[in-house]
C-alpha cells in the first residue's frame, strides 16, 4: 500500500510538472513579438462578410469575408522569427444570409460590389462564333449538346424527360453547375433539383441595344436573344469594356 501511494505521488508530481511546463511555454509564447504583431494587426486585416439581399421573391448574392487565423499564421512565421504578411493564413467568414440557404429565391444580379457581368446566350451559330473567346453561358438542349466548348452550359430543355437526359449528360461530363436560367416552363423542375434560379436583369434583342447599354451596371446578367444583331453585341462588348467590367461565367458571378 505504501508503494502504491509513492507511485501515486510520483505520478501527481509528473502531471503537475507537465502542466507547469506547458503553462510556462504558453506564457512565453504569448510574449513572442511575432505573435504579438499578428494579434495587433488582426482587427485591421479582418474583412466582414456581406449578407445576401432579399427583396420579395428575389435575391442578390452576398460576399464572404475573411479573418486571420492567429495560430496557423504564427506557426508559419515562427521558424522565420519575424512577422511577414505573406505567411498569414486566413479563415473564411460566410454570410449569415446566403444563396445556399435561400435556393427558392430568384437571383437577379451578381453582387454590385464586384466589377463583373454575365452573358447568357440563346443558341445561335453566328453569336457563338463572335463570343467564342469570352467566358459566357450557353443555353443548350439535347439536340445541340456538345461537351467540347468554351462556354458554361446551362440546361434549357422545357420537357421534363429531356431535361433529365441533358442533366445526365452534364453530370457525366462534369459540366453541371446546378444553375437554371428561368423561363415559363422550367421553374418547378429546377426547384426539384435544388438548382440556383436565375432571371436575367437585361435582355438584348434586335431592338433593345440602347436600353441595355444605358442600364448596364455591376452584376448585370444579360440575356442575348437569338434575334440580337451582331453589330449590337459588339456595341455591348465595347460598353462592358468602357465600364471596366469583367465578363464571367454565371457560376462565378453568383459565387459568394
């Protein structure tokens, strides 16, 4: 029994010793000038997230923020023994109100804080040739589906059976972005598939270039009807460039 208490006492001393050693190490670490500098700059480097904006049935994407991961940043800089912003590690701050938890809402724009717009094309060979070098979205059906394209493909079938077939092709080729550009027929099936619902904010037809040009802004989603004239599309491209806007895929435009 005496030996048992001796061993127990020895174990208690060892546990206390480890605890005390860790405590000292922790206190020393907190005084490390590199760690102190990271903590001092943490608040200035934090970027708050922006919640999505909901207006009735419609939504405009928010934006994720970021904050410094103090522990990981310190571990990166510790071997250097000096503060270096290049080695900072950031954690994402997700919006509280986001597209992800409001998929029943219809997206009508990208976030207006970003200089981005998206073009959505109705299938037209001449338009495709003109815009082949741009990051644009193409509405496709089973008859014109082709995976060998520079465009981001959006299922535009209105028949539910054919819609499923096109989705199977997109999934097989790993091209399905789970995005629906709404028309008068597809909302129900898009909701069933838990897709993002998108309604273009502007439509370029054979006679609407002036209206589209004047209304163009950050976040615009422009539908280019197959009746749109090539010269009008060229005018639109020049206006987008003049306003210093980037043409991006829909999947990027709505990304938070």
